[in-house]
C-alpha cells in the first residue's frame, strides 16, 4: 500500500510596507498559513472581513490531513472529500496539490493547464485609503503605469481628482462595498469624468438587485463605466447569479477555495460574456504566483500582493513595472527563500 499523503502547516506573519486601509478596515500585518503537502506548497490568506483566523485555518488543515488518501493526482476526489471549511483554508490544499502535480510531472502549472505564459495582462498596483494628497503623491511616485485606487471614504471624489491630476497612469477604482445605492448613483457619474477603467464592488455584498438598479440608472445617463463584482462573487454559482447585473467579476483563489473552482468561475463568466480580473488578497509570492498561472485566461490582473509586503518568504512571480513574469520551474515555480 502506498504512503498516505503528508500535510503540515506553518503560520507566517507578513509585514505590510504601508498601512493597508480599505473600506473594511486597516492593517499593518497579515497572518497567513503555508501548507506543505509532500513537496507541494500552498497558502491560505487570512482575510479578516471574511471571518477567518490563523488558528482556525491551522486547525482546519490538521483536520484535512486525515482525508487526503495516497494519490496526489486524484485532485477532484481529494478536494471533494475535504471537510467543510473556509475557502482560504481549502485553497491552501488545492494550491499545494497543483504545485505537487507539476513537480511530480516536471512541468510548470501553466503548461499543464494548456496556457501560454506570455499572455499575461498587466497588473495594477494598489493605493490604499489615506489623505487625498498623500494618495496622489504615492500614485505619482510609485512608478507603476496601472493603479488601483481604494475608495469607500468620505473623500472619494477628491481622491480620484487628486490622483488623476498627479498621474497619467491607467486608473481603476475599488469601493470595497463602501457605498449605498444612492451614493453610488450620485458618485459614479462624477467619477466617470476622470477616465477610469472600471469600478469594483460599488454596493454591499449580495445586493444584486441594487446592481441591476444602478446599471439601469447609469445606462439612462449614458455612463459606460463598467462595474465589477468582487466580494459578492466567490465561486462559479455566484458568477451565474450575477448574470446581467454586472459587467465583470474578480476571481481570487482565496474566495473560490483554490485553482479548480477558480477555473470553473472563469469559464462560467466567459459563458455569460463577462470580463474577468484575477486578483489576490494580501498574500506572499506563493499564493499570488498560483493565481498568476491562471492570468492568461483573464482580461485584467490585480496581483500586487508581493509588492505590498516587506518580508516575502518566497520568490516566484517576477515584476518589471506592471508586467508580470511567470517562473518556468515545475509546479508553481516558487522557491522558498
Ligand atoms: Mg476588490
């Protein structure tokens, strides 16, 4: 009989370069968990607003270790047999399985998925909420030609105006569910004046009727700024529930529970003619490189996690400005530093 797959985990503390303030709250550190599944590596990002804790994820992985069986190629069976748990915790197992798959076959994950690593969209660099003048200075000096602005503060229009004046970079904004329907209907036509690519998660999580109402209001005013759902859309079924209510979706491994369900969500979005952005939480190069292997399937990328932290324990996805370079090693191609 072959040997049972061995899963262990290791808590890790990521220090942010600057305080990360978004509409959900502020943090200077994030406490993630690294999974080791034989020689495969995975990461769970602890996202405070989804109710995860580092201890909860460690406890989940200890429980999951008993259910894995002995054949790492049975990825569907293994994932279907995992105990119920948070998507981020399940993602750690899923990512480690995909890394192991590639390592055992000696191929990078993008090749196993049939994707070309040259077809990556540019990634945006995130500017968190602060005083408008400070955000504008950061936008002007960060050196990235594609910037994502976090909104959901009382100064939203002033922030966008200050940043637009300070830089000619491409701009996209993320309200992180920070607006009421009325605020969104009032603000978005004004923000549309500043040449933005799209707006992420304007309304509260789950307010699909509100999105339909908002889209109709904007259509009547001939405002063509696309709206994307992020927090509201975790898995393929959530994508389907937003059909007709949204122009695009943000897919993240920590919401979907890993690569398998992220692929289903991407294909569902394509079938519904939605645009797709691949994103990340505050994650090390491990989790973000896993997401980047799916980026050739997506229109947009927001994979700046490693750029926001100062003590990345891994080396994987490379950056040249906003261009991302996928590593060519087997599996995820991530090295432990
Ligand atoms: Mg977002």
